């Protein structure tokens, strides 16, 4: 027997879609989680490039300070292709969350 939609079926379907829809607050939390993971990867990398002093301080080598200062004063459009690719890889971590949010709008 074929399925025949009724008014209640449409309401039930909309209700199910609303339940599976990510709220704005859930989107913020999911993105914040990925942002924290990105920051943690960066800090792990940063500490791996530094050297520790006798008193527990970490020192960033001057060549890295110079490189990162140059990058922070450079717009995305003016970055090298390698630097842009690094930023794209970071965005790739959050893109699935954004797609999920927009797929339920």
C-alpha cells in the first residue's frame, strides 16, 4: 500500500527536522571546540620550536619571531601559497560543522 501523506505527517517531519537542527548556540560550541583544538595544535608546535631556559621559561628563536611578525602584518591575499595552504588546512577542520549547520536551514 503506498504511503499517503497527511497533515500530521508533515508536522511530524518538521518536528523531526527541528530536533536534528543544530542551534546557533550548538554551532558556537562546536566551533569553539575546534578553535581550541587548533590553538592547542599551534601551542604544541610553538613549544616544540622553543628552547627552555634553566628557570622554566621558553624562548622563541629570533628567526621564528621575525617570520611570524612578518606573517601577522601580511594580509591573507599577500601570503605565500604555502602560508595560505596552512590557513586552508585549519579551515578544513571547521568546515564540516558549518556545512552541518547550513544543511538544516
